């Protein structure tokens, strides 16, 4: 699942920076050391760390319900980190940026927090850690950590305007005017709009002159045009482990994960992983039997097997998948292997070991677990998440151009970047 929270804005565009005298808005009630916009994974981590350092922190979110993206993640059990986190598990135009925060707040650090709260968890596979009970355990833990830091809350609260002041920032909100010395934007990306995702973080970035790496859906099912996919529609629901790849030479990426056929295309962990690397117009290649050289296996079987093609392959793949693929690729499953030319068997082997497909798009933000792209990290300090040219302005989590693989990596980026900013504000 993904690394930041439901966002916290109205549809109003932020204003251009203005200089406002601090004396016109600074009051004990509405002035804070730190305001964090976005009460999700990265935002709550940041607020808790800052609050426990003695900073006066206010958390704002436009949602009435806390951390909805955590709540729905991992099938409701929250894949909260991965034991094998490293910089190679993240995509960014500035690939070294994530190293500092990830090295200073590791999966073991988050596990120590989990254990202090006696939250039961388990490893699913490939280092993926999930709650035994519910994602609600993580939300309540973060809320309690914020309470320990005396974090204040405004929810639901829309932010209509942000402006720079001599002393920090001025926010016009649905709860009135607020001021702060440090402003942390933790409103995530565009994924899953039904739970409140917005482009707030990108608008704030552009307001202050920062580049935004073009956002696009990531960890998302891929689709095909109806005509080219028609033959595969009957295979919907079939799942199997495959090797999947895209790109060429240095850009080539390969994952071994489960693939799921759908009515509109392909999904499952394999496709979600490759979708973050796939570019429009590129092919993806699927090896349906990664442990077997199908052509060599079939040619060798000509001397030992009397089975027809369909029955022979059914020992390796689901029968419905075998029948569907043979028909779609123009092979007669009733033919006996012994009666087939080696040339035809090699062609079939190519279709099963290196099936090339050209997606026409994806299921978009509504089904994307995260957003690739975001605030350009070359404008941000990697140790603190503060914008280099705007003292006091921070971005954390999914708002930044740092996108993790499927399997808990995006949450670990949320914890790590939130901790970095919370330690610095």
C-alpha cells in the first residue's frame, strides 16, 4: 500500500506568497510552532515526533475521519513496512534523495514502536509485515503518539490560502486564520480520490516556485483496448505466479509476483509492481512459466508423451487458462504433441515464456495505490525535508517524488520522511 494520507484542502488555489507582519496575526490560541496539513501516515508521524520534542503542533485535515488511507490499506490490515527496505525499492528522478531519511528511521525503528503498543503482526511474504488484527491498531498508535506530544487537531478543516510571512506562514482556513513558524505539507498525491485525495501539495509547491515531477497513477492495474482483450475476457479471475518485465537494457525491470486476469486487463501484485515502471506505448512481457523452457519441454515430450497439447500443458497451468491461451494464440489444443512441428512448438513456447502485450492505459487514480511523481526533491533537503529556498516549508510522504514498490515500502517512506521533518521543524 501507499505512503501518505488523505489530503487536507479545499478546491481554492493557494495564494501567491505575500509578506505579512507577524504582529497582525500572532496570538496564543491560533499561533503554533508547527502546522501539519494532512493527518495520514507521514503527517501523524511528523506531528508526533515534533510534539514530543516540545514543539506546539497543530494537525489539520479536511476529512472528518482520521487516516482513511491507512484504514483501507492491506485489505484492512495495513502492510505497515517491509523488512527489506532499501533505496533500490524506490523510484524518483533524484534516486539518492531517500537514502538519508530511510537510514535514520528503519523498519526496525517502526517495529520497536509497534512492539511498545503490543500490536500483533505477521510477515506475509518477501518481508511484508501486516497487523494481525486491524489497520485501526496503527491509526490508534499514531494518534496516541500525537497525544503524547500534546498535538492539537482541527478536523474537518479546509485550507483556503497559504501565505509567507516574516515569521513563518499564515493560513486562512475554515476554522479561521492560523499562523505558524513551520508548515509541513503531508497531503499525499492523487490516488483514490473517493477518500479525499487532491492536488493540494502540488499547488502549494508551485505557489512557492517548486517544480512538480508530472504525477501519474502507480501500483495500478493495466488495461487493454476492448478488441485486443476480447479473447482473454473469459480468463478473468485466474491468478498465477509469473515473471513480468518492461523496459530494455539498463531500464529493464523484472518482478516475480502473482498475476491476475481481469475483464479489462491485468492486475495482481505483478502488474501493480510493473505499472510503476511501464511507460505509455511500451510493451510488457509476461513469462507464465518462469521455471520452465516451454519450447524445449514440448519438443522433448514428442518422444515420450501421447497427450494432446491442452492436456499436457494442464499439468503446468490452470486448464481454463491453457484453453483460453491456446485459442487466443491460434493453437489447436486437441493436436497431439507428437504430431506438431518443432517450429510451432517453439512459437508456442515464445507465447508462454515471453508473452508480449501492449497496454493502452491503466485503471487510473481511482484504483492506484500511490501516485508516482510529485514535488521535485532536488529542491528539498534530504536530512530534514525542508525546501531549500523557503525556510520553514516542509513536504513529506507521497507528496514528494519518491514512490515505493508494493509491499510496505511506501509506508516506510511515510514513517522515515515524517520522522525526518518532525525531528527538524
